């Protein structure tokens, strides 16, 4: 099973709303990622969790708040977003085998529109 | 700076062979990955090259020359479903961070 699932598939929110994106994987991977992707652009790394600890934060604004409740779940909490935050938000996971380069497997994404 | 270059768009005919090139300039290098992304979909892993040479997976092959900082993705017996964007990505520093090319849109004509 090489599946990463994400919910919801689509989300429309106002600038004053609070919402959360969810990601789940059952491949036993210990690294999980959040990416943001704008149309016709490559994915941009936002956060990396390794063994449930935040490992990388690519200077993401505080209106995005990640959370890793356990090794299978990853959330992205959204608050006071701006219209320019509208994008496809992708979750990915990898084995985190330490010292080797691991393939990242992506979920289907959440299409976010901020009004 | 760190950069990857790949053509923005490639057009080919169904049943033909197409090659998508990727050159890179990075401060470190562990390997080169290729991802496919259909419109509205998520990136799907295709291949990974850490060493020089050709890796074959069905209709898709990927090549790497570390001395030339160059790789390519070769797609054979093109099918309409291969119409997608293809990204090359370098693993350069840690186990986690990828440097992505801008993507190549592959258009396939009947």
C-alpha cells in the first residue's frame, strides 16, 4: 500500500476562518511533509516532520500551523489566510531511513481557495 | 545558487519516443528523481538515479551523468495518458529536501 490520503479534497474559506487539512499514511513512514503548489509551478516545501518532531520549517508564515499527532497523521491548521494562499496543498511521506535518500510519496492534495 | 533546467514544453506523437532533459547546478548531489503530474493531480514518483547510467521501468527510462550534471527521462511507445507535466528533482543536502525543476509539459498528439 503506497497511499497517502488527504481530506478535504476541496476547501473554500474566508480570511477570518479557521480550518484544518488532514493527511494520513499507513506505510510505516516516519517522515511527513507539507508542500504548497501554485498552478504551473513545482511544489514548494513548507514543513517536514521526522519521527513526529518538526524537522524543517521553510520560513512559513505563522498563519499555517502544522501538527503531527502520531506517526500516521499530519495536520495543517489554517487561520487568517490571505487570498494569495490559495493553492494545492500536498502532503507527502517517506521512509526516513537515515543516510539514504528516500522516495517521497504524495497524497492527492487539497485544493484551497481563500476568499 | 541552486537550479535545475528542463524544457517548459515538449510535443510528441502517440506511439513515438520522447526525451525530457534536465541539467542541474546544486551545491550537493545525492540523486535525481522524476515525477509525473497530471492536471489537477498530485506528483507521482517515476524513477530515481543516484549513480551514472540508465534505469529502466517499463516504458519509462531515466539516465544520469553526474560528471555532466545532466539527466533525462525517456518515454517510449507514448500513449495519450502520458500527457502530463514531468518534474526533475535533485536530492542535494538532507534526506528531505528536494530542489525541483520548473516542470516540462508533455503534449501528445494523435
